[in-house]
């Protein structure tokens, strides 16, 4: 079985009008081959009011993003209700139960981590990171958020650059989306 390794996604909120999510572009097959360096793993969905980013299997993440957008439609754009509905579906539906991905979702009110275990977690901090380089990006975002006046986008970009300099499954081909 061919394994594709995760990526690095980081999201930062600096107040209600400064929200950004970003990810690197690397898709790695196994532990030795880079299959793609320009994948886009962050998107704006639901009338450009919700940011999403995913780590894990690319095809699984696309399936989940489509299902999430449907849940947002069903819940009139209420991010928390849609996230809980997606997590419940993800955990209980046999067809998608084994999808391997994590998702970050953000809107003007909330920043959430959604997992296939049925978890919807709102972090205590105004930043979150996932994926193989997530711990590196999270540490960088924490330091930059706390000790600088950088914007959310600047923190996201710099955190991803730092993660890319450390994590072999993360590159510096960064894509971002902002609200």
C-alpha cells in the first residue's frame, strides 16, 4: 500500500477581521519521494465566509470538504453546528469512517479542529496547526503571536517557512486564504 504523508496547515486569528489559514504544497509518497510540490490544501468555502485547511490523504480531504460545505448549507453557515454535524457523520457513516484527514475550519467567530474521531475542538489560543509539521508551525505561531505585532497572514507565512525548514514532509510552496 502506498502511503502519502500529511502536510502542514496553520491558522491564526488576530481579531475578528484578521483571520488567515495557510498550508504548504508538498505531497510525499512513502518516506522518500515527493509526488507534488504545489498542492493547494486551503480553501474558502460557503460564500467565501469559511476558511478550511486539511492534512492527510488529499482525496479524503476533498471528500470531507465537500461534505462539510453541504453541512454548512444545511445549518445556514453556522460553523460550529456544521462542524459537529460533520464530525458525527464522519464517525458514524461506514463509507467515510476510515477517511484519514484532519481539518481546520475558521470563520469570523470561531477557529475549530475537526477530526474523524468525532472531535470538534476550539483551541484556547488564537492559532492552531496540524499535519506532519504542525508542532513546528504551532510553536512558531505561538512565539510570533505573543512577541510580535505581525498580522495573521504574516504569522501564518512565517510559521510555515519555519516548519518547512525543519520538517521533511513540508515545503515552502505556501498558499494562504484570508477572511
